[in-house]
């Protein structure tokens, strides 16, 4: 069902929703557009792409897993049991399906700490009014998403009217009495930025890709800050650390903290042995995960959804879209050079 | 819902000092563990680490641990009767059933002996289940030798070569593990398997040496060590290409291992 709703009325609806739900959306921070809880539609930044992805709402940067006392090891509980309404873009919905794959499916058993938050989330789709500067979602096949509760077209001018489509019947109660208006969200069908995803003909070519001088350019360019992983909607890796509250304290906790494959410590083992020492090796690992390994393991779709946030974030102006494109060209050259399928 | 990373408390039954830096901890535990699997051991407020089961028996499992950092330091400070937290067992195992009735060759370097020890103990008590067992075990020097009692027992039932990297001592050869591959009478075996466990360089060199001697790659088995945080396929640390070492490993056939490029 579709509806047309004024901004003022939308705020009243938000007010009502907040009794049962927490509403999260991109907000303007000091420096970045980042997800946070909102009370009014006017707080939502929709004309620009958020710098950070929505994942931190249900997969926090740091979370307590277990609490320890002298004698006890206790699972943490959620502080707020309310469900979460999350304003997201189509690429984000597709990206969160990749996170679900890792946390809920990989290894055959679900991760409780992820699941308990994730199952509270309902998607409120924000229609993209245009393709933003670094977006390449169309190339990654993730420009369209159908799996959401409610879709919104934001008013052209502040204070104007919203167009709303309700898919999830649970929200008919909320929107059902508003002015009916035929509306279905439109999706971006072309980005300015286009990339060719490498067509790697067989697993045996991975060895040759591994050895490409192409990766060396990143040894000098990339400073291994991991910023690209931090903003990525599909990066899922984490570390686990224990802490005590004070020196010698008897109480403490076990925490999960986002990690990054671009950091050297990611693979360092006791004794200092680590694999992938150079930035180029790490870039290869990240790139192959995003556009080959994940798909090879799980089938269907590549991990990267082309949200372009990593391109906006990189302090060294490294564009992941160009890395993918560059690798594609290298792979084509390998094919021409007579790569032999084993 | 059953929490897959929640550890449970277990009692330490006994601590055996193998070397200055390696102790074996016997822990009360009734789990059925396959040869080559591991647990994630933890001390609340200190941390977690994956450790191979180095032996098992009625009501217990053993871990042989090298003291290298935060958690392992903490464990070395524990005493008999103390409580350790664990979750597991995790990972796959050596395909021991398919080793039965055939010749078996094991190359182990240093703590690499830990993950194969329980399998060797099993075959030393059931020698009739294998045609023959050859063991090549290497240590840095005499002070680094692990499992002295086991080594004696293995010597009496298996064909053994024990070696020290650079020094000499009674009962030991001198030299690195890979250089002893040529001593193994591969030609006299009808069907056999080769297991190689140790530091990455040692595993690589030994595998290549075996292949050079005509050992088919599919007869070689290795066990990988990678940084792990979750051991349940979520944290991403152990990933190599499309493979998660904590899920599909740590034991790999060399045909697959060779294709894994960090
Ligand atoms: C499947 C598997 C089985 C294993 N089995 C065993 C086993 O049977 N026995 C055993 O002893 N170990 C085993 N290990 C290795 C064991 O997990 C590690 O030694 C352990 O994680 C160390 O934990 P820690 O907290 O004591 O060290 P940490 O405090 O984590 O110390 C190691 C960390 O400190 C840093 N570090 C330490 N030393 C150096 C250095 N010299 N230079 C630079 N940085 C350094 C690194 O960041 C490293 O990650 C196994 C590992 C795996 C994956
Ligand atoms: S790799 Fe970059 S473009 Fe792809 S999903 Fe992650 S942040 Fe978005
Ligand atoms: S690519 Fe850019 S953002 Fe990513 S680690 Fe390198 S320098 Fe940092
Ligand atoms: S150790 Fe976490 S994914 Fe393998």
C-alpha cells in the first residue's frame, strides 16, 4: 500500500513508533554522516550518502560478550529490548545479507551475539534520489532490494511530503489511515562509476593473480589504516579481548571489537609470525575476498555491494572501484597470455 | 539458543613440565575428541587461545602448551585443582580410519608433535592396526625434547628417528627434519600415508622433499596453525582464500594445502 504524508504528520508517526521501536538513521555528526538514533525526520540526512554504514547499529564497534566475576562467567544481556527500525539504502540491505551469511550461516551455527541484535532489525528503505559520487552498486548487482518493511521517498524540499510504501503488514496499523497514494520506490539503474568485475575463469588462476606485480603499487600507497574496512557494510571481522576494570580487579569482561584485514596484527601469531606482510598483499587479500573468495564459498553473489564508502574514507585516495577495475584488466591480460586451465 | 562461544569451566588434574617453556596440562573432560582436533582455552579477564589436544584418556584430555604470551603465561601460573575455561572440540581431524592397515610416516617438528601425539599413542597401543609406523621427530636442542616417555615407547614399537637441529646427544641424530625424508623406505610400502606437522617452513620443506622422493601429493597430510579468534567461522582471522582453517582445517590434504595461498 502507498501513502502520501506531510513532514509534520511524519514526525507524529515517529513519535508514536518510538514507544515500541528505536529508530536509527544517518545523522550529521561533527565531521561525518553516521548512524544514530533519531526522534524526528528532520534529523535524517538523506540527500547525501552516509560515511559510515548502518552495521554499527546491530553489530557495534565494541560489545561486551561475557561478564566475569571471581566465580562466574555470565553472558551479557541487551540493555534495550525494543525492536529497531533502520533507515537503509538498497545496497545496505544487500550488504547486510552478506553479514548474515557470515554470522548466521558460516560454519553451520549462528553467532548469538549477532543474532540477538539482528533479529530486532526491520528495514526502512530510503530511496536513492540519485547515484552518489562513488557508488558502483549497479556493477555489483546490488542496486535493487526487495526485502524491506517500509520504503520512503523523502520530500524534494525540506518540510514537503513523503511518499511511503508499506510492505510489512505490521506497519499498516501505523500508516493505514494516511492519504493513499500509489507509490513504489525506484532504484538507481546506472551509476557514473562502472566497474568490470574480474572474470576469473578457474581456481587455478588464483596463483597467477597472487603473483601479479599489480599489487605492489599499494605497498607505497596504502598506509594500512583499516579505514576502508571500518566503513564497509560487508566487513565482518573482529577480535576478542578480555579486560579488567582496574589493575588487579576481580571483575572483568570479554569484548568483541571490529578488526581489519588491512592491519598487520590481523594475522600475527605468537612468536611474531604473520602472513601477508606488505600492504599490497593485504590489498590482494581484501580484494579477492570481496570479489571472488566469498562468492566461491557461498555461491550466488560477490561480497562487495559497491556502496563506495571505502572510496570516500581512504586518506590516501585509493579507490576500491579502480582496484577492482585494474584487477579485471590484469585478469584479461592473463587470459590473453595463455593462462592454462588445469 | 545454545551460545557457541560460551566457555565452560574444567578442572586441571595434573601438570607435567616437559621443558622450561612447555608444560602438559591434564584436564578433567569427558568429550569424545578425534585425533588432531583442538579446544579454545581461556582464563577469564586474560584471554583465549586455540590449543591442540595432545592426548586423551578416560575422563581427561591433555594439552601441551608453549609459553609465549598473555594467555599461555596465565596458564603457566595455574596449579593442579585450578579451573580453566574451554570451548570445543573444534576443527577436523586426521583421517585415522583410512590410515589403518597401511604404513604410516609421521614427520613432526617441536610442538608439532602435540597434535599427532594422541594418534601415535593410539597406534603404539594397537600396533596390529597398522602395517608399520615411521616417526621422524625433530627438536631444537636436547633441552627442547618433549614427551620423553612417549618417545621411548614409540622407539620400541615404531621405526623412529629423533633429531636435534644443530647439536649432538645420545639417542639423537643431528640435522633438520626434512633431511631425513630420504631415510624412509617409501619403495617398500604398498599403501601408505604421510603426516607432517610443525613450523610452516619445516612443513613446506618436508612436503617438497617427500614429493621429490616420489610420494604422491594426495598421500600427504599437514596441520595448519593460523591466528584464530573465534574458531567457529565468524571472526575471519584464519581465512585463506575461500577456506576457513578453523572449520575445514586444521588438517588438510597436501593437494588442497598447496592451493591455499595466504
Ligand atoms: C589449531 C591450533 C592449534 C594450536 N595448538 C597449540 C598447542 O598444542 N600448543 C601450543 O603451545 N600452541 C598451540 N597453538 C598456538 C597457540 O594458539 C598460540 O601460541 C597462542 O594463541 C598464544 O596465545 P597467548 O595469549 O599466550 O599469546 P599472545 O599474548 O596472544 O601473544 C602472542 C601475540 O603477541 C604478539 N607477539 C608475541 N610474541 C611476539 C614476537 N616475538 N614478536 C612480535 N609479536 C609477538 C603477537 O601479536 C601475537 O599474536 C595452536 C594454534 C592453533 C591455531
Ligand atoms: S568494499 Fe567498499 S564498495 Fe564494497 S561494500 Fe565494502 S565499503 Fe562498499
Ligand atoms: S586502502 Fe586506504 S583506507 Fe584502506 S587501509 Fe589502505 S590507506 Fe587505509
Ligand atoms: S578463527 Fe574465527 S573464522 Fe576461523
